[in-house]
C-alpha cells in the first residue's frame, strides 16, 4: 500500500488518478481548491481530502502541517490551467500569463519543496509532474497558447534541475505528458479518455526507478522531446 498525493484531484485526469489509486487500496491524499464542491471525490472510499490551491503559500503550509512527518510515496503535481483567452506572442494577456505561471510552474515546485521531507521518508519516492508536449521547445512549433506552452517548458526545466539536485538521494523526479485527454482542458475531441490516461500514467509511475530521474516521459512510456 502506497501513499499517493494528487493535486487538482476533483476533476479530469486528477480525479481518475484518485479513483484508480483508491480502487487499488492505496492511501490517497486528494487535494483540491474547494473540497465542499468535490462531490465525485467524496464518493470514493478511503481517501482523505485536503484543501489546496497550489498558488497559495498558506494552503501549502496548512497541508504540510496536516501531514506532519507522514511519508509520501508518490506526489503527483496534476493541477494545471490552460491560461488566458489571449495568449499569442502578438496578443498577450500578461496578467493571465503570470497567473498561468503561478499555477503550472511555481505551484508544482513550491509544493515539491514543502513536501520534500515527506518524500524523503518514503522507501522509493516518486515526484511526478504533469507537463505537456505543448511545452516542448524542440518537438515542433505552434504559436498558439504561448502562456501555457511557456509555463510547461519552464516546469520541465525546473523539475530537470530538481532531479539533478536530488541525484544523490532516492527521489525519482520526472515530468510526464498525459496524452491529449478529453477533460475540460483537453476538450471533447481528444482521443484519450481520462480513465485511459490515468491507467497509462499509473503504469508509467509504477515502472519508474531512480535511473529514470530527470526524464520527460510521453504517455507511451518513451522519452518526449524537451
Ligand atoms: N487534457 C489534456 O489533453 C492534457 C494534455 C497535456 C497535459 N495536461 C495536463 O494534465 C493536467 C491535468 O489536466 P486536465 O486535463 O485534467 O485538466 P482539467 O480537467 O481542466 O482539470 C484541472 C484541475 O486542476 C485544478 N486546478 C486549477 N487551478 C488550480 C490551482 N490554482 N490550485 C489547485 N488546483 C487547481 C482544477 O481545479 P478546479 O476544479 O478547482 O478548477 C482541476 O482539478 C494539467 O497539468 C494539464 O496541463 C492535460
């Protein structure tokens, strides 16, 4: 039985990951911005729900205080936003860009830093951040969604750095692309159902060992383009 902490667990891929790990009998620490409105999470057996806006330093401190010294085997930074309406380089909503960075880039690293001690207390801890191929700098163009793309490129680089910093420890740090998934973010045309994405992600996570630390992994398990 593992302890799995998931951010943005109230809908989309995060909810399916919570469902999947709970069904396996793992201890799921499901985090979401508004626990009172997370009806689907409350239906799951044996999970604990914590309030967490990943941009809130206070929420992160409260979560850390609630967890104390409990070991965390798997921390999944799933919460994310697509960003503002206007986000091309020629037509940028700068406040929205900043907000996108706060959620998609600063949030995951801030949480990882706060819970590092809990990860260190697990036997073979894994820190997994949901990124996107849209953040790739080498894998082809696209001038749309620049706020989102740049926030994912930046978290990729930050997690690559963290993996390097933690090389001498047992913590495996990776970023993963979950596929194009039919969630609120991915839209109805996306080919992959959230459950299928979560199932594949869980398989990738289960197979990780420390040698994988620092990788950007695609949903097929192969290396994604940085
Ligand atoms: N769907 C895709 O095709 C796709 C492709 C590549 C990467 N991804 C990545 O996969 C992850 C999950 O995406 P998804 O498709 O499941 O998205 P989604 O359906 O839009 O769900 C996003 C989740 O993030 C939460 N969230 C947003 N802002 C937050 C904040 N400040 N603090 C805490 N939680 C916050 C949302 O909570 P609320 O309900 O409170 O808003 C929701 O639970 C994201 O990181 C996304 O970038 C998705």
